């Protein structure tokens, strides 16, 4: 009999983390992070990590597992994530995977293709193109050779664009096609995928408030501390909020502009997340925030039915 696995997905700011903790406490679960920036140590304020006290309410996994100057890929997440799932199952607990990184979730559940190794020479040429012509040029190039990936990758996400272009030029096949071939799906689990979809305007208002609160809570000091210990061009510091904080600290933009850019670009990111998760056919959608009592009640009812079905002999 397959073990239960619960997924809580949705756009940034939709209340995934709080709902996951609530479900873990209600059903005997452990939370597994599925956010590509929360895996890094020291990036706390800008990633909206739950504080350590909140994380101690239930076990959390795959948060603060790698130094910010180290490369961490979807393949690494797949390997570590499946190990954690097996360990949680061995304790007869329910893994509750939560986060907004769709690629990580897909890797965990469906597997990844065996991609080509990094080509440092090709990456250097692509980085040079971005430096001379801008990241928008890279995005237009990607759209010509892999329209599906271009729709899912932000024009500001240079590392993902470079990897997609690298795979195409090394294999003559779009990375989006590779994803559908040769993958090994997760075995031994049956997943219930919960999707949160708050009203768009309310979500944007929450995102805007949270961006202001992050800067007020010390995001700039957090970035300064990280830059004092590591190089300022770290990949994690290209994430939303961090990239704008770096630009402000360099004197390129004022504080008000940094906050406004963070807000606007996070709106765009939330839309891309919803587009990604809407393609997941197994997702069960709830129209609200994970913090709402009515949503939590409805989700718990759905989870209860799911667990009862798994426990009923065929």
C-alpha cells in the first residue's frame, strides 16, 4: 500500500507555510520545504522563512541545508527530498511538501532527465552575451529555441535561462522536451496536491505589504552580512527582494524604488507560479489564503477523506 504524501502549493504569499504546519499538527506530519531559496542558510528575511520557534512546532526539512556560495540544483533537491520522504515514512509520519518552486516539486514527484554536464565555456559565452546585450536578449533567444521554457522562466532569471540554453545547444533538444523523457517517478507514495489561489488583488496587496515589512525588518542588513562573508554576486542574491536590496546597497537605486521593484516583480512571479501549477492536472484548488479558517477547514476535510481512502482495504 502506498504511503500518503500531501503537497501544499501556490503562489508566493498565499499562506502555504502556515497551512502546512497546521496540517502537520492535525495529521501527524513533517514539513518538507520546496522553495529553491529557503534551502540556503542566512537568507531568512527575504525568503519569509518561518522563525525557528515556529519550525520547532513540527519537524521541518530541507531548510538551511546549503551555504549560499554553493550550487544547489533541482537534481540535488530530488536526491535529498526523496531521502527525506523515505525517512518520514519510516517514522510512520506523513510528509507535507510545501513551497512555490514548481520545478522542484515536479522533480520530486516525477523525476528529472539526465541532463548534460555543465559546459563552463558555453556558460561563459552566454554570460558575456547577457553582460553586453542584457538578459532580455537571452530570453528572446530562448523563446526562439524553446518557447515552453521561455514562458516559464523570468527574463530576469539569468541562471535558469543559461541552463536551458546550455541544454539546447549541447543536445539540440529543448530542455522542456527532456523533462518529459527518461524520468523516474516517485514510488511508494500517493500524493494529494493542494493548491491555494487567493483573489488576485488581495494577494498583490499582501505581497506589497510583505515587501515593505521585509525591508523594514532588516533585509538590507541581512544582505550586507551575507556579502561580508561571501561574494556579492551569489546566485541566491539574485532572488526577489535580495536582488533589489543589492542594487540599493550599490547605490544604483533608492530605497523606495527597491521596494517598488520588489513588489512589481513579485506580482509577475506569482502569476508565473500560478501558470505553472495550473498545469498540474492532479492539483485540487482552494480559492483563498491558507491562513483563512474556512480554507483550513475545507483542506482538512479533503485530507481526511484522502487518508481514509488510503487506509481502506481494496
